[in-house]
């Protein structure tokens, strides 16, 4: 007997981007029942197969029968909030050739805020849900490469060689550098040679676009590309900001890290206004290494009250735990090292927030109003 596969629902806007259908058409169909969709928080989520069915059926006004059962019944969506996540078995997602990866850069101009830890473990959490994930180590320290279980000094090819090749030939070729890491994720690794190459990028006329050009060809092969960065605002980070659609800013819940978050937000503003990447979005600020101390409480409140006015602050927080360093030492993700503990669960929650509650796919009031007016026209 063939095993049933579980399809993961996606936000309506993502479904529109993926299928190339106007968002408002899907929104309207979801509203009047022609498209089987489910409301989660302030947005609809749908199965891509339902969108395809809706499109094939010629957009006829039709409500799904109430008694959808057995073979044709759509799977129920995980009724999970960011706080309560239902762990899911690995679903087999069907690769969709039309779909391009969401490229997310994990960045903050301060060391030790949890960038590398977040890139690795968020990647693992998304992969656990069946998404195809590529990690990109854009830090010459190669911490992500090492954490993923790869000996950085032994690398024959890496991000560095792909960048060099691009600058010499203007031919993007990143596929040969991708390695299936021992942690089970695909990675473009890096080592210290990337630091020297960064100096060459500074004087190349195309220097800020290199990573964007390199990733273009592999975007259809993945659902998510997560870029880990070094703690600076130099040319490598600029590349990662130009290549990405979204950012996650890990914020070690301490006063100095608050400064770093503010700097990062200013930098994002510059990147947008300079039109290097005018659509760059902040998916969210992620509070990391959180303890119950008074200073952390104050920083968290400040972050939610002040930064939260302008950008999303993830509900999920990553608590401080020695298990992260232990997992790193063993070249494991927290999900494989302590799958049932809080740290693993927190990164699963973050993945869910990113999938179903990201500011990048949130309805704006204008969207809702337009959809309502369309519905009643
Ligand atoms: N939630 C956490 N609790 C405790 N230690 C953590 C946590 N997240 C990361 N670490 C540890 O802090 C150090 C710095 O984290 P890392 O992710 O490398 O930061 P960055 O990449 O921003 O410099 C590492 O030793 C890592 O194991
Ligand atoms: Mg790092």
C-alpha cells in the first residue's frame, strides 16, 4: 500500500508567488470558499495542491462539500501556535520547479549573538518539516561549516572559490561547492580564505552583487536558503543583504546587543534607500540566550516595546542553554542532539513562525480591505 504523504500548508501570499496567480484572486476565492484554505491568526494558509485544483477547475464558484472524508479530504493543518508546536513526522514535499527559495540572511554586527547557531538549527527545523534547505557560510571564520561537521581547512572548493571564479569570469557557478554536511543539510562551506577574497570584492565593480548572482541558479532547487554572516557591516555582509529577501536579526538579550540591532536596522534602511535591495524585509528580531535575569527581562521588554513598533519580534525566544555548545562540539544540531528539549523545540517554533506568521507574508489592513471590497463587488 502506498504511504500517504503530508503536504505542508503555505501562506496564501507565498502560494500566489509560487503559482504566479494574483494574490487577491486567491484571497477572494479563499474568502468565498472556492479555494479550500484555513485561517491561521490573521492570514490564510493553503495547500499548493488545493491551489492547483482550484486553478484547474477554472475558478468556478463552488464550496467544497462539508463531508470531505477519506481519500479526498484535505489534511488538517497543524493547529500550532508559536508557543505550542505539534512535532511533525518528515513530510515528503513535492519539489515544485516554479518555486524559488526564500533567501534569509541571519545577521547582526556583533559576535556571539547566536547567528551561526540560529542558521544551523533553523535550517534543521525547516528540513525536519520536509523543506529543502541550503545553508551558506558567509563568514571567513567558518563556524557554520565546522558546526555542520566539515573540516574547513580541507576544503577543495568553497564560497571563496565560487566568488573568485565569478569575479574572474562573470560566470556564476556555486553548485560544485555544495556539500551534504554530516549534520544532513546542504551547505556552501567557507574558510579563512574568504577574508582575502572579500578584499578583492571591495575593488570589483560588481562586488556587492556576487552572492546574489551565485545563488540565482540554485534558488529553484531549495525552499529555503539561509545565509550566516560575520559580525560586521563590510562587503561580505553587504553581499548577504543584497542577496536576501528577508533578514533575521539574532539579539543576545543584553544592552550591547541592543546597539547592534539598532545599527543593523539603520543598515537595512540604507540598503533599501540605496536601492541595492529596495524590497529587503526584516522577517524578525530573534531574542537569544535568554535567562530569567532582570537585565534580560528589561532588554526583552524594551525590544518588544520599541523595536516591536517597527518590525516583528518573534514570539519564540531562545533560552540560554549549555546544550547548544555541547551540540556544536559534537557537530550536531540541537534537534538531533536533544530532540525533545526546550532548545530544539524553540527552533521548531521559530520555523513555524517563519512559515505561518512572518511579517514578510503578513496581511496588511489595505490587503484585507481590498479583498473585502472585491468580495462585495
Ligand atoms: N541559546 C544559547 N544558549 C547558550 N549558548 C548559546 C546559545 N546560542 C548560542 N550559544 C553559544 O554561544 C556561542 C556563540 O554563538 P554563535 O551562534 O556562534 O554566535 P555568532 O554566530 O552570532 O557569533 C557559541 O559557543 C554557541 O554555542
Ligand atoms: Mg557566527
